[in-house]
C-alpha cells in the first residue's frame, strides 16, 4: 500500500526519522544499502546508471561498492541505458512534441552515453518529427491570429525552437501553415535567423 511507511507507529525514538531508519539501518553493509537504494529508486521509474550512481554517491556509498552493485544490476537487466533512451525519446516526442536536439540534450543531462543517444535518435523518423512540428504549429496558429505577420512567424518558430526543431524545419512548417491559412507570403530564411538561441 502506498505511503504505508508514513502510517507506521512511531519508533522508539518517537520521531518521524523511524521510517528512514527502517529503510537504512546504520549497521547495514554498504553493498546491501546500495542495493536497497537502487531497488527503491527503480521501483518508481526507470533510471540511468549515472542517475543511480549519483544517488549512491549522495548517500555516502563508497565508489567501488557503487560500481560493483551497478554492474550487477546492469548484468541482470535492471539498468539498461539503451532501453531508457529509446523509451525516453518515444515518450517525450509523442507526449511533449520534443525534437531531436531537445531530446538529446535531456538524455545527456541524465548521463546517457553519446553513442546510445545517437542510436535512440536514429529511431525517430524525420517524417514523423516534421509531422509533429506541423501539429504543434496548427495548435498554436489560432492563438496568433490578429498579430502582424512577423510576430506570428517569430512566435510560431520560437515555439518550435524551444522544442528543439531546427531553423529549416521551422521555416518549412511555418510557411506551409501560413499558406494554408491563405497568407501566402514569401518567407526569407533570414526571418528565422537566431531563433535557435534565446528561446
């Protein structure tokens, strides 16, 4: 049952630290503590090896013990950075509309190896990525009506830039959306210069 530990009777010390003490008794072996920490963290959501290593370091687990425990978890398939990266890309692209650049940045912050990030990015179909950009622009387009042309371009392209879409895709998608709306005007590549920075 969730939060059962918080509803237990108070321990002998009479304080709320008794639930923490139950989870990590002071006499526990560092390897046992490391395994318990990893299992607890992996129960809620998948984690990368780096995320678990950082958590063990914060809890004072010696580096050599952490390395051994993490390697055993990896061998058992409980830690799988490649699977994590693939699932992350799938979830964040479909759920938030993020493009390759933003997804790669997020995976780097989670400590995923560059080669695994590249593999995960290769699974993201460029046509699907552009279709997602179109859907994002279509949803935002209505809220920009009434603004002048340049502000609409900047607002729409800026939204795509924040989600990691490159200038070329942004230009193509924004042009198509405005043309479909009947505002066919020639957009110059220079209209979108600098949108990738500062958004």
